[in-house]
C-alpha cells in the first residue's frame, strides 16, 4: 500500500512540470534506486542512494533541458518550448532532435 501511495504522489507531482523538471525527477529517482541497490551490495545503502540520486538528477535535468528546446529552421535561433513562432521571422519552430 505504501509503494502505491508513493507512486501516485510521484505521478501527481510530475503532471504540471516542465520537461527539464520531469527529467530531473525521473533521473533522480532512477539514480537513487540504482545507487541504493549498488550501495546495499557494498554495505552503504544511503550513501549509494544519495550519490546515485544526485548524479541521476543532474543527468536527467541536462537531458530534459535539451528536449525542452525548439529552433527556427530558417535562422537557426533556439527558444524554449513555450514559444511557437520565431519572433525574428515568424517561422513555426521545430523541436530539436
């Protein structure tokens, strides 16, 4: 029951987040999980989870930030995902691949 409650809370937390925030959260949770497993095998549960969580958060944030960018195919300028058209030339922006 406790695990289901944590899962529901995690999903509700992510609903209104930006891509960068989602990436950081998911990366942090994944890193903490893997770090906790590795730490458990070496006898350092909390240290492993903390290091894994920190590394996962930074990695997820960087990936999420990259995914949150759009660019203008005409002039090459980059913008955040909330901008739909290039303010310089009016071209519809595309997501970076």
